C-alpha cells in the first residue's frame, strides 16, 4: 500500500512493502526522479537494507556457533512494515521480529524508517532499537535509484556525480558472488567529479570506503536540475547501475558492507557490522534534495 507526502511543489510516495520510496515527483513538471522498477531491468525503486548490506559468503553467517541463511541485503526489503506515525510532512514505518525473521536472524529488534518532506528535501532516518536481552549485530543502508537522464533527448553519459570535496578514491572490487575479493582499482585521483559511464558497472557496484565528502550531487551540464544526496555518518558509499541498461544510477549510503572472500562468517566479526547493547538505539539520516 502506498502512502504519500505532498506540498505545493513535490509529491513523495512510500510503500509499506519494505517501507520503500517509490516516488519523488516535481509536480509542475510532472518530473519523476525515482527509478520506476522496470522488472526487465531492475525491479526495485529504493530498497532499505537490513540487517545486512551486500552479500554473505554462501548467503550464510554464524552466530554463537549456529548457522543461518540470509539473502543479499537482508530481509527488510521483502517485509511489510506497519505505518505507526502519519503527519502532513512525516511518515514513520515499523518492522519488528516475527517467526520468519527469527529463523534467519535470532534477534529481537525494532526498525523504524521515517520519511520527512520539507519543501524540496526528503529526509530518511533509520532508527534501530535492540529489544532483546543480548547484543544486536546489524548493518543498515539505503539503495535509492534515480532516473538518468532527467529529460528526453539527453544521454546517460552526459551526467556526473560531483563530490562535496576533492577525492582520491579506489573501488573495492567484488567477486562474481558479490563478495569483496581483496582487490582495488583507482577511480578518482584528486578530482571532484565522477562522469557516469556504464563501463564501471561491468564489475558490479563501485564500492568506496574512504569518501571524505558527506554529500554528492547528481547532474548534467545540459540542464540546471540537480539531485543532492547527503549521508553524514554513513562510512561506506556504493554507486551502481546495470551497464546494459543505462537508465538509472543508485547512490547508496551504507552502515555496512558486503562480506569478504574467505572470511569466517561469524557475524560478530564481519566488517561494517554494528553492535547494539540491549535497550540501546542507533539512528542515521540521509537526505535527498531536488535542486
């Protein structure tokens, strides 16, 4: 079921399935910025990733000697959330453990995904609460896909992602199974802009660990429209699209990262895992601003 936030200029739609952002529309132009989930290309819009980000070795992990199965990016994106707050400018969705989640994730938790629309800015906040009596181990992240190009008669490779600061970045390469393989490749050397090029995605996502910037801007010199994504507090950043279908790009702030080839599989030792004591909470916010 879709719920909407709306003001004079923008309309935002969120589905209870996955608490997933489906629409961010500039009303006077009827201009949709979110990828519309073509099932022949990529059948998602902007999934929320929890309780892992990326892939696990063999899609499995262990906790206290017990083995559990979990698919890429976790289960939250496939679960129906409950709407627990509804205001003219804010919607809050909740997911808690159930029999199905406990089979693959032996923790009690509360995940809130809050959307707040303020003029041209959409804030997305993840609240994770540990409601169990043991430490909670988790990752959380965003995966919004943006339509590129914005307008007809433009080309995908007209577009760029501009970083807030000059960057020297190396991508952390992934295996065919989506795991970090230990290799890196230079992408930017003392530069501020990354030109979109489908060639990058033949090796899966661009995965960055050492981004100095706290925001990036998606745009083209052929128009004045920009999308700004701000991600203070997210230590990892992914950029992804399908090279054979250059019609969108995902800009993905993560508090977590894919597993490594040859790692132990123990979730408590996983890179990027967050640990939360009983009755403690964790919160991170990223924003999407239409400029």
